């Protein structure tokens, strides 16, 4: 039910005629629905377990995730430019008929911040703990249940993109892999910050800076204007890098860099107590610390 209502709210919110700011409305609708389900259906009393409570650490991790994803997309662009699988057409301000490119780029920035938030809220913050709890039985411990939760939630994340324009089997598999990549920092830190930062920056730099399509969708007003050429299996062609093997490489690069960054910041490289314990055990620990 959560997925059906969540997708419906996303569709309604994103269809509002608000010049791009409808994505902010979608975030608010998604957050409101998330809280209702979290509090009154799942009966979870502490919102801190959702990984979205803002703090200095949360915003630093969001920044780290954004930098990692932006750097990875720059590497993808550099490799494609070197291999001549893209043609550089110039910058947006030099193209005829694109004098007004700043405002569309700003709107796209706002959109991607919100997409990164509400898609991670639904796909990671809600689904992962619930799947983990559901899979935890007498024969399946919380560690194995968390692995299963990552696989199932990432598969749903990939399938949800199956109706995007120019989608291919490889594109869906890459997005499933991206779901795993986005889940890993959440289950280690217990915070959604890396996931939101990576998701936002991957999309924004991909479409808004480097001019690639984002999950099959063309972006108007990107800083760099390009034409995609070359083998679609490698480049992703009309779907964008996520549809090609270079996207696979980029996703794995982000995963490795994120793990190294988490380790560098001193976070223990094991499952966060939210996932190594059951929900009741974690809630009891929080109550004892108060």
C-alpha cells in the first residue's frame, strides 16, 4: 500500500503547474505520508530512526555524498570525451536561442534536490527498515535480513524506472545496482545523508552540468551542451550513462569512494544498530540513553 500511495502522491505532486517548484510540493506530500505511515501504521515512535534528523554530521555527509557523485560524473564525462563518444557542442550561453539558461538550471537544481530526498525517503528510509523487520525470523538473523532488504528494495527501485523513455535491460540492472550503492551508506551510518547527497548530485551533474540525459529524460539548459555518439552498450545512448557499461563503472566507483569516505570519517564499518538490532531492541537502547 505504501508504494502505491507513494507513487500516486509523486505523480500528483509532479504534475502540478508550478514551474518546477511542484517537486517541492511532492517532497512535502511524501514526507507527510511517510510520517503518517511511520507513526500510525508501523507504530514507530522515534523519528530519529528514519535517518533524516538534521545535524552537523548529517549535512557534512550530504556534502561528501554530493562531492563523490559529482566527481564520478565528471570522470564519466572525461572518459567519454577522451574516447570521442560524445561531441562537445559548446556551453549553454553560447548556443543560439539559449540566452535564458540560468533560471532553467536553477529549477533543475531544485528539482533534483527534491527528487533525491523523496525517492530516498521512500526507497531507502521506509522500505529498508520494514523489509529488514519483515525478513527477520527465527531462521534469518538481522544481518541476513538486511541483505535481503537491500536486494528487494533496490529491485523495486530499478523496476520503478522501467517506464522511463529509452529504457533497456542494462539500464534497469544499473539502477538496481545504484539502489544497492545508495543503500550501503544508510545501513552503515543510520543516516540518509550520503544517499540523498549522492542521488541529488548524480542527477544534477549528469543532466544540469554535463548535458547527459537523466534516466532517459532530456534536460534543457545544461551548462555543457553535448551530442551522444558511439556504442550504446558503453555510453547508454538515449538513456544517458545509467543505461551503459560506463554507468556501471560510475556506480561502482561511487560505492567504493563512499565506503572509503565513511571509513575516513571514523564511522565503524559494520551495520548500524538500526539494522543489526531489531526495531524493538534499538528503541529500547534509545530509551536507556535518555
